C-alpha cells in the first residue's frame, strides 16, 4: 500500500509541475507540453524497455491525426468520437504491421520505420491528395460541436482533458513497469535466449510493446488534430522524424518522467530561444551531445541524482575524514 501511495504521489508531483506551467505560462505552451509528452511516451517505451529506436513515429502520429480528421471533415462532428476513431486506427495499423517490423534488429527497425514515415508523407501529400487536400490540409475547427462536460473546442477545457489523459497514461506505463510483462520487455532487450528458455515468445512481447507504444502515438496525433482543428501532411514530415527520439534522450530514456521533462525542455527552448536565435536547434543538438557524452543520462536522471545526494549525505555515518 505504501509503495502504491508513493507511486501515485510521484506522478501527481510531476503533473503539479504541468499545472504550475498552466498558471504561469500561456495556455498554448502548456497544451503543447502535455500533447508532446504523450507523443514521446510511446518512443520512450520502445527505446527504454524494448531497445527499439524508431524514426517512424510521425507515421503513427499521422494515422491517429488523419483518422480523426477524416471523421470530423467528412462524416461527423463529435471530437470525442474522433479521438476514439484515431486511437482505434492506430491500434489496427500497428497490430497489422507489427509482426513484420518487430522481427528486425534495432538498426533495421529504425530505418524501416523512417521509410514508413516517408511513404506516409507522400501518400498524404500526393497520392491521396483528393481526399487529404494535399498541402492545403483538412480544416474542421468550425465543424466540431460543443460537448457536455469538457468542451474540447475550448483550449482551457481541452487542457484539462489532455491533462487527465496524460495522467492516466503515466499510471498505465508505471503499472507496466511493475508487471511480469514489463520485466519481459527488459529481458528481451538484454537477452533473447533467456526469455525463450523461460517459455516466453520474444516476438509476442515486442509485438504487444509495438502496438501499445504506437497506439499512444496515434492518440497524440488525435489530440493534435482536435487542438489545432487542422491536419496537413506536415505532421508526418520525415524531417521531424528525430524529434521524439531527441526529446526522449533529453528527458531520460526509459524513465517515467523523462517524456514530461524532455517535453518541457524542448518546447521551452523552441518557444524561448527561437525568439532570439533563428537556428535554435543548434542548442538542442549541443545539449543532446553533452548528455550522451556525460553517460547517456537525461535531464530527469541528472535531476534525480542531485535530489538524492542530500539524503545520501544526511544518512551517511560520521567519520573523522567527513
């Protein structure tokens, strides 16, 4: 019971930071952080728990975004149903392609996913231009109807909804870490032969992880679509393929709070530094190189070590040389 309370208290503490950002920062900044952190959760799970680095996350982001956009532009007006359809589309697509992708080694997995992002981009921009309207995109902001409870057409209430969704996902991924399946994910990353010896299927473990991670990414795409009321092929542009990987490494690979910390750092540098320096990505790259050379510790790992140091010093017995 005490571990569960400590578990949830840590999650609530993390999201109090987001709540503080909502109070002291502009609403668009807070909304972008919450959605970006959801987007990065899937990449963080794949890289930290299964050992797969994916440069194809924009493709799965586009699946959720376009499924939501198609419904709201051509068929309906309820944003909640649009999000549900986006999540279902992400789950179906990743379930179908998962068995083929997860058989590959990590380097080939990264390249195949990048190729998928390129294919998705040109499908939405050229091949399906009559449906997607090409670079002009699909505009449906005025088509969405107000809903009872939380009205997702209002940015303030959308933030509350996205906040609750992100909190639920943080709890879900923390729960996975504590289960046998979470242990199997780490085991298949380290030693496949031992996992097979214990009677588990490496393919099924990775397949399920692939579906979970990229369905989360599709959910982020649906939230982006609802928030902006617009979707274009730019959402799956290959030149943004490294963004979720960069944010994952910035925050801390495989950590629970890494996506949130990385999203705050990345969005902060983009919004603040871009007002002063056009090429703000230079500082992101410099910080990324520094993190990798310092032992691959993300911002959250570094902060956690700093916070734990006073407690270690306080609990250390006194010696003449202290």
